[in-house]
């Protein structure tokens, strides 16, 4: 992809496969298909150039339409979608990819992720082999995973011989994911933070609001800045136009090391989403 747009100020992160992903993108979880066109259109107007959807969100059609009608060229926008749990397995993955790409109305993906490991199904190796096949055909630029633990990653790498470009995991000030981040860094895997604002629950934390007051920015901007300075790829979601703009207006200030440390100290291991060790929604035996 190219980064020629004047409005794009999200710095690129180079993945292990040589492709680049914008460090700040836009998530569309829980945005109904009827509303997602407006949200993605606003995001692209504001300057986001990376959109994160998933088959299970039920909004690939509206997301794709917003991308196609944006006036931007395909290679200016980084598009991620995810394979749902019920579709894991080699042949079912190939079919699910075709369904997603048809709904999006695109002819390739920048990034395809295995949404959850669902280790109980024991199909993520075959699923990733199908991803490798699609990548070799040029239909996906980069292949990755989501919600994988260190043990899942070790098995995937050992059995497929390929390091996933990205692991998209729940990560916010109350769940700093130090062990996974260290494993990613040691193995060249990009860390992508989902629910980066803790689905809004971290915004009124007193440490965050104190830092926000000190730097004269909003709590959301401070948290997004914390992610960026840690090196995370980050994909906040909003359907509110002013917040969509606010969350992208984060490239003209910096947190001090003391402010970064104060936010990192909020880690309490608290999740807002499911535990990847036990999450099997959609599993078909
Ligand atoms: P976020 O942490 O991005 O928080 C979104 C919530 O915060 C919404 O309620 C939003 O409200 C609110 N919000 C956003 N910006 C602001 C702001 N500036 N001020 C106040 N409130 C704000 O949660 P998500 O769970 O949506 O995570 C982000 C993305 O990560 C998802 O959209 C999805 O793409 C991805 N994801 C991936 C998962 C996975 O398993 N791989 C799981 C969950 C998410 P409003 O919209 O009303 O403005």
C-alpha cells in the first residue's frame, strides 16, 4: 500500500513480511451494517487509512461500500477482516475468505486474521495453512491471528513454519499484556490492540484524567498516545463523528516517560472481553 494521502498522519509499522500497516486504524465491532457506511466514511475523511472488520460483525458489506465509494484508491486503504470460529478448517476457510471478499467487494485483503484460536477445535493449523495458500495466490497481503496466547503462537510457528505478521489482542491500560508483547517483540510479530479504550471503561480512571488535564488533551487521546508510544497498532472504534476525529488527532503531542509509566501501572489483568483460553463461541464439533 502507499501512504501518499496528505491527510494520513498515522505512521506506518513495518511487518515481518515487509508489508506496512498504519499504526492507528478504525475498528467497527458492534456497528450495525446500516450505520457502518457513515462511520467508515467519516473515518476516511478524517484521515484514517486502516479499517478493521470481521465476518462475525455482520458489517463487511457496508464497510466495503464505504471503502469503494471513498474516492481513495484501493492501495491507499488497509483492510483487515477476520475468519469466524465456525469456519475454521482448510476448505471452510477458503470458502469463508471468498464470502468475506465478496461482501467487501474487494479483490484482495491487506490482512486476514484467525479471529480466535478455539484450541478445543484443534483446527487453527489447517486454517493458517489455507491462509498461506491464499497469500501465495496474492489474495491476502499479510496473514495473522487474533487472541492467540504464547502457547498457541509457539505451536502455530512450529507446525506451519511461518510467523504470523500480527496478533490482535485485547490490550488497554488495565490489561497491558506484557508477556505477549515481549514474545511478539522477540519474534517479529506486530501487537495490535483491540478494545484499546477498554470499550470506554478506562476513560474515567483518575490517573488517565490527571494525565489528560496535564497535557490538555482528552482521556481517549491520552490512551491512544500511550498505545502509539508503546509501539502497538491501535484500532479505536466510535460511531460518533466528533470522537472519530478526536481519536485521530494524536500526532502533535507526546507523553513523558513518567506519564507512560503511570498509565502502565494501571495494569490489573482485567479483561473487558472473553478469555482466549476458553472462548469457543461458534465451535461446531
Ligand atoms: P474501544 O476500546 O475502541 O471502545 C469503543 C467505545 O468507546 C465505544 O463505546 C465508543 O463510543 C467509545 N469511545 C470511542 N472514542 C471515544 C472518545 N473519544 N470519548 C469517549 N468515548 C469514546 O472498543 P472496541 O471493543 O470497539 O475495540 C476497538 C476495535 O477492536 C473493534 O471495533 C474491533 O475492530 C476490534 N476488536 C477485535 C476483537 C477481536 O477479538 N479481535 C474484539 C473486540 C474488538 P461511541 O461508538 O458511542 O462513540
